[in-house]
C-alpha cells in the first residue's frame, strides 16, 4: 500500500470509527475526551486480536490518557463537523476553558454511513467497546484507558507499544458470528434511534 493510499485509508477508518461510536451512543452529547478514549479502547482491543489498530492510528502517552499521534481523532472529528456528518457544541468546562461535545442527529443514518467503511469484525469491536464503556463518565473512562497495558507500560510522552493477546485472536476467525452480532445491534439502533442498547451495562451519571 502506497503512502498516499495508506494515509487515505487511515482517515477513512478513523472517521468511520468516530461516526460508529456516536451512532451507537445515540443522540447523547459526548465529551471530546470520552470520544477519543472510546476510539482508543476500540483500537487497543482490535490490536489485541489482529496485531494492528482498526483506524491505523498510533497513540502517545498523555496526562489525560492515551491520545492519537497528531491529535488525529480530534482532527478528523473536526473534519466531520465541517462536512455536517456530526454535530459539535462548545460550552464551559468545570475546570476552566472550553468543553467540546459531539453527537449525531440521526443515529440510524450515521450508522449506515459508518458501516459502509468498517467490516463486520471492526464493527463488532467498536460496538462492544461502546456497550462496555459508553455509560461511563469522562473521569472513569480516562481511568480505564490509563489501565490498559500499552499505556501502563509506557514512558511519559512516548508512543504506546500496542500488544497482541493470544487469547483474543478470534476476530477474523468468527466473521459469521460477527455479522450476526452486528446485524442484531444495527437493527436496535435503527429501531430505537437512541442507542439505548449501548447502556445495558455499567451506566454512570
């Protein structure tokens, strides 16, 4: 894969992952930090299974937890806002400064857009991560991201070394099951249009 093609593929997958996360969360306005951590957790879980990140992004150590090199997730979220694919609001942060939050107006339409750029295995990983972590507060998801092995083992401000897990190398071997899972979850998103399925576990205020 040439350099230009690889860059284009990374941008496409990053944008698809962002849209998929927001579609699965429904119309809930999602803090920028939480969005970044959800995409990271999906990338980390996907790497454990396949030896590569879903989006193609690398991650760095940061005081607020893992962040994509070059602030790539935030950058692509901004590009999606500019194109009208997702929405963004800016409000005051409790700690000073601005708080950026993202959402989609139509989870069903957003899901259709995202699912065209992610295969069944990729979609399953993203959706499982949203189901597991989507109900957490910003502080709690930052804590979870910092407890992942790549971050816990990294030096300050270094690029994280992702790790493949032998017990998790099943994503590509179970595409039929992945498709069944994705079809079921997709139906829930289209019917409910509120992403409520993602909050069956570990909901926090």
